[in-house]
């Protein structure tokens, strides 16, 4: 939250730019003197001082960077990028427009990773509530469900077993799997091998998810990027559903990021195999490749967001 504060002293009016933000469970404040009796708006001040204000917040946050995510300047670029984007969207008052466009990119890439061939132009129609001419009706419904699932995630989702089930239900409602069957309700009751690796036994899924949720609650004030990445890798290892684990997992990962004021993160379709390989490494407790891949995807997401926001 930022605003212009004006104070009177000895008959003079002094203007200050104030920005308050929370980070890792603590509250911080940036307070910059602007000048006497200025009628400048916070948007104008932000626009003219984007780099300065971004750097001030970055200097506070960089002291908390975990060594596990230290890959050259990658983490610095991401943190600065997130701060810059939030300031830029506030200055230009275009957050809702940018977020809608990035949601289109998220749905397109996330569903494409799982095999969807829905063209972007048809996805645009769905977002505008127009009838799509795409031949695969299942892929149309998949996109419609993804939009509903994100709305639910952003507005109503909280970390519990019933909410994870509801997210899955929203995402897969009336969808047909490759077998021709409708997606089954609730957690899977069969065993699944992913990338030649065993996932959690079906009878242990609830207990493992409960443990993951307890871990999240205990650590939710920790550094958000590592928290989001670790939650995602553990969730994918549990693999709680017969299908749609990647789609639900990427949504939940973004819930953690959004809660901590990070813009939407995509895993890009052209990096699909590298993503699967990184998840496999995480299952083997070889996190370096996994963390680096996720950070690279996040930076790539922010570069796209910046391009959209600056238009």
C-alpha cells in the first residue's frame, strides 16, 4: 500500500511518499520526502521514481535471501522484478488488465503442458465469453474450468484437504480423461508411477497431505519463493489425484506466491520436459536443478508481465 502524506509544520505543507509492505510476517515502511506543498499524486511519483522506490524495497528484502536459491544474480533479478512490477502496475493503474492477460498465458501454458491443443485465439474467445469453434470440446471445457478454478483459488481457497478437493473438482468438472472416463471424484484409489518413480501409496495420501499442510502452516512466514517451490515438489510427489496433479499443483503454488505479493508465475509449455526433469530431481532430493529451473521460469514470467504492463 502506498500513498502521499502531507504534514503541516510552521505554516508550511510538506509532502511525503509512503509505502507500507509486509515481508516474511513483518511490516516495513518506506518514507520519502517529496517537497513543499506539492499536489503530485502517488501514481505520478511512482512513475517518475520507479527504480529508486524499487531499490529501496529490494535493499530491505535481500538480507533474507536463502542460500539454497543463490544462483548468481537470478534471485536478485526476480525479487527486483516482482517489486518493480507491483510498483509499475500501481503507477499505471493497469493491474487488472495485466493480470487478466497473464491469466490467459497461465491457462494456455498449464493446459498445454498436460496435452491441450487449444489455440490461443480460441482461448481469447473463451475469456471474452464468446463461442469457440475449436473441435475438441473437452479442451474448451478444460479452459473454462481453469478460469473458474483460478477465480476460486484467488478469492476463496485456503489450505485444507476439503479446499484442495474443491479446487480439483472445479478444475475437472465434466471433463473426460484420455481413457474416455470422467475424472473420478476425490483422491485416487490406485497406485501411479511418474517418471519411473513411485508416488505416495493411495492409502497414505490423506495423511501425507495433512503433513504437508501442517508443514505449510508452520513455515508460511518463511521466504515465500522457497516455500512455494518446496510445497509444489512435495505435492507432486504425493500426486493425490488420478490426473490433474500438475494443474492443481501449479495453481496452489501460485496461491502461495500471490499471498506474498508476487505476480503470477508460469511454467512455459516449451520447457515441459525440463520441468518434468526438474520435478524428478526434487523427488530424488536433488533440489539444485529444481530450484534453478523454477527461478528461471519465474524470471521468464516476469519478463513477459513487464512487456504487457509497459504497453
